């Protein structure tokens, strides 16, 4: 488990400072809040698989692997940011096929499972794959994601991993800038007409940050 660090984060003139605690691990009673934050951030991807919020949120809350959530909490303890880790075959959103079939029935459920496979990705050996970063819209633009990525680099280094990877949709300019500003380098871009039809983005670019032992 990563160290817990508390420090004040200075905003610009228009924004008051935000106190953040960044820590690996989600408390059980935070599952609904984490699911809400994650669904709101990735609704375009999750709605075709999990449906509207009333159906999706309980499924998502149950599917979260608490040990693979890097969590940013504000001074009042409120969860304001979440970064999912995917290492080897474990990842933050661990949706079971049986749970989807139970929720949607065998036919619709099977279709949703197949749609979900369009987003499937696996980390290479020695690599940590980001399973999404979601920041509360009320505190965006104040360095929460950057802080999560700094901590993620420390976690990767402590585990002897060599790289962090993320796949970024071509439509997501905020994410592209975030990762570029945090030492990620763009690699290959993959296109898919099917993904465009279902999720609204045609291409995804792989971005990697090399990790050194001194992170
Ligand atoms: C992308 C996201 C995670 C950024 O979180 P954030 O806490 O607001 O980001 P930060 O304040 O740490 O910003 C760090 C850098 O990212 C870039 N950035 C962040 N938001 C941006 C925006 N809306 N437009 C352009 N660049 C942006 C900037 O380069 C920024 O650095 P700067 O403030 O020095 O200009 C957040 O907007 C979000 O949750 N979006 C929905 C989910 C998502 O797209 N996740 C990323 C894909 S995994």
C-alpha cells in the first residue's frame, strides 16, 4: 500500500487551495460515491454496457476492486478523484459476466458483454495500465489528476514496474494534455468504426510513461 500524504494544493487566484489526501484503497462505504464519480466521467463508454444510472451504478459499485483504486479525498473526507489500476490480470472495474447476465437477462446481457469486449485491454509484463481517472467536475482544473498520476508513478516504481500506459480517445483533449504534461509519450493509434458507432470515438492513442526507480 502506498504512503499517505497530506499537503495543501494551491489553486490559481480564482480558486481556493484544496487539501488532498491521496491513498491507495477504497473504503467499502465509498463504493456508491466512487461508482457515481466513475460513471459520470465515463458515461459515453459505460452506458452502452451497463445502461442508465439506476441499473449501472449498483453493478459498478459491486464490481470495484477496492485495492486497485487510487483515491483523492478532500479535507472533509469526500472522495473527489479516483484512478483505477490494472496490473497483471487485476483491474479496478472487475465486472463479472454472471452479474451482467443476471442484471440484463441472457440475451441482452450477452450483447452487453460483447460490447464491453471492444474496450478490453491488458497491460504488458512490467506495465501498469490506467483503468480510468475520474475527477469530480467541481474540483477539475486544480491539479487533482496530476497529483493522482504523481502518486501512481511512485506506486509503479515501488512495485518494480517499468512503465505506466493509458489508451486515450482522440476526442478527449483534456486527457491528452494531462498525460502529455505528466511525461507520457504518444505511441500507436488504433482506429475502429465499430467503437465510433457505439462509444462515439473512432481512434485511441496509446500513451506511455517510463518509470525510473527514483520516482
Ligand atoms: C481529464 C481529467 C481527469 C483531468 O482532471 P483534473 O484534475 O481537472 O486535471 P488537472 O487539474 O490535474 O490538470 C492537469 C493538466 O491536464 C490538462 N487539462 C486538464 N483539464 C483540461 C481541460 N479541460 N482542457 C485542456 N487541458 C486540460 C492541463 O494540461 C492541466 O495542466 P494545467 O492546469 O497546468 O494547464 C478530468 O477532466 C476528468 O475527470 N475527465 C473525465 C474522465 C476522463 O476523461 N479521464 C481521463 C481519461 S482516463
